[in-house]
């Protein structure tokens, strides 16, 4: 049996970032991941980073490429009722902004830093199991290449996502979950074409929601709302581009540059929160604890907030002997999580077609958006949530 201070389950961005922050604080951690490194890097996710996320990545020593290649956005657009209006983040919030930088690139930067530092990461770990986290001597076991392994530790950080082993290891009586499953999904494509706009466009249309986003100045990410049981195979590239064009305002539809997709997928939408986030010496982080619909661009950013709180608490515990941060972790993180859940739910509610909404629901959405652009206070509240609430 080997030993470490912190066993981190999952080598996605939250697990890797936690490991990096702990390393810089002089705290030992081993990361255990059931998939290969190549698989982890192949996952395509959102890339709108709050300023707080950018600051935490810089603190972790992995912000150089982000600073050089990230696209700073001082606003975004909402298209509805044939119009497009801009939310000016900079003027509403005194210069605060977001940065577009793909989650894959964040993961790559963290992987490179971990490898350069020679820190231990176990990939392709089968049968990962968590033991005795309700007592003083937790441990993690797994099999790799047919050989059994066991790791004792002081703390386990469950950063292994919604379908991971960490949350499911908690007894049902000790955890409470809250969930809303939306009656639609997002059909998304990635294409090496210039973005239709230099900032994101969120579109409310009678045919359904659409989003124009990007990964770089030459790679675009587009989405359209679709049925929950939609099959990717039913959507040719041409069909997607035609549908997207119908949902955009005339100027954007005219400017849209199309091309062959390099990735195409359907993602369901759900809101989910598990409470609490601490079970003895096990702490849930990121998607293991919560899921938000991607409308508000909060998924990765929420995970980084969790990592910030937990890394700070563990540093206080291991280097200063304080228990206060550990004891407060769940309540502190959940207070921010629920506010982000509210914002993501609200954005989803005003931009998508709901089967039960009918014409009345659509008129209410337009009224909400009209009000938004008649009120600086309403725009400021939207902007404040979009760029991220403070830690």
C-alpha cells in the first residue's frame, strides 16, 4: 500500500487544477482516472471563462497560454423577435469581462504542468473504489493492467464527474439530490470556419434556441435546440447550417460562413445539485456535485470555484492545522452553486421553446427580453451573473 495526503478521483480540469494548486502549496496528491489521457483530452466542452476562473488558473501557474491565446470578450448579444441587442459587460461592470478559451486547452495546460513537475497520475484505472472515508483512515483501491492497487490518504476529493464513483459511494441516507431534466437538448457542431460574430450570440426564436460561439478566430462552435431524442445521424451538415440560419437575425444569417463539421453531438440539458458536499473525509467537487444547463456558461466555472474553496481549505488544514475551511467547504460552495443554478435556469427559461409554453410562453419571453433592454438595472444583474459572482 502507498500513501499520500490527498487522493483525487478524476483527471478532468477540476481534478488536475486541484492537484496543481495543492502541489504549489507543498501538499502531496495522487490523481486516479478511469479513462486514458487521450480520452480526457478528446472531450469537447465549453470555453467561456469567468474572470475568477482566469485568476485561479494564473495562481496555479497555468495561465500563460490562456493569456496569450484567449479571446477577451467585453460583451455578448441576445437575438430575439428579429432583433439583436448587445449586453455591454465592460460599461455595465467597470471593465470586467469573460475570456473564451476551450476547456480542452485548459485541460492540456494542466496536464502539461503536472507532467513537467513529475507528479503522479494513474490513468486507465479499473474498478476504482472508495473505502472508509467516514473514518480517520480513508483509502482508494483500483486495478490496472490486472494488478490490484491501494492508496491510503488523509482526504479524498471526488472530481470524477456526474457518472463517477465518488458521489455514488455515499450512502443514500446521507445525501440529498435536486434535479430538473429539460425536455430538449442541444445539437452542436464544431467547424473550422470563422465565427459569425466576434462575440457570442444567444438567439430566442420560434423554431427554438440557437447559440453562436467560438473556440478561436478560425474555429466556431454552434448549437441549435433539438428534441431530446434527436439522432445526430439525422442531421447532415447542410441541414444544420440551414436550421441555424433560420434562427439567427438577418445580419448574422447573411454573415454565417459554413463548412464541414469536425465534431457533431447531441447533449441533454439538466440542472442537478447534491447536498452536502462533504462526507467525513470525502469532498465532492465539480460535476460530481452539480450540473447546470450550458446556457449560462457556468459548468467549468462552478467547478473552478469548488476547487478554489477546497484547495484553500486543505492548505489551511495541512500547513496551518486549521479545520475551519474544511468544515465550511460544503456550505460555502453550495451558496455560490445555487446562485449559478438560478442564473443558468433563468437563461434557459427565457431563451428556449418549452413544449408546454405555447404562444403565451413565447410572448412572456419576448416581454422579459424587451424589459431587459429597457432597464440598466436588469442588464447589470445579467452582466454581473454572466461574468461570475465573487468567491
